[in-house]
């Protein structure tokens, strides 16, 4: 029953600034090599597992409607592992992917409660490959939605 955060209302100019910043960041992310992307994802996992672990667990509990002991334990540990594994693969540079060109924009729309492992199961490998492509994750249909497809909810490739 208490306020967790206060967020100011935005308008169309705020949206335009956010879209422009996201486009620039997406281009820069795709331009990084696998080792650099892997290092960034490893630093992210280390940061979330360090001093921010309690805050991350509390936010996951609030957003997903799961008990704090679950989000701080199994959910967060598995989620971080699901981020570190593709990060390590990207740092090694998967053989046969020389000259890989990322394809699209990662966009995640949460359609209800979503655990961190469910999100990172799809998002970790996409980010490690430099992708900026996505879909939905949540409780609309299958438990992992369409994240990782070509963006067309009807296309399960």
C-alpha cells in the first residue's frame, strides 16, 4: 500500500527523444563486435548480482507478483546465468559467424507478469548476437510469447 516510485508524465516530444536515443544506441550496439557485446553483458550481470541484487529482487517481486525469496533466489540466479552464458559465447566469437550482421531491434512488451528467467532466456542470446529484434513475453498464449521471432506474432521461426 505504499508508493514505490513516482514517474513524471511524458508527452510526444519525450517519446521522440527516446526513440532517437534508442535508434542511436541500437546502431552503436550492433556495431560492436561479439567480444565487446559479451563484456558489456557480463558487466551488466555482475552489476545486477552485486550491490543492486536486493533492489533487483524487490523490483522483480513487485513486477512479477512473485515472493521476494523466490526472486532473490532461484529467479535471479537463473536469470543472471541465462545472461552470462550467451555473453561468454559472444566473447569467444562463435565459429562460422565471421561477418555476422545483426538483423533488427530488440523490443520487449510485457503482457503481464514475467519472470526474469523467462525474459533472459530469449533476450540474452539476442543481445549477445547484436540483435535489436524482439516481440512479446507474458501471459498471452504460450509462456514465452514470440520474443526471438522476426517480430511477426504469427511467425514462429
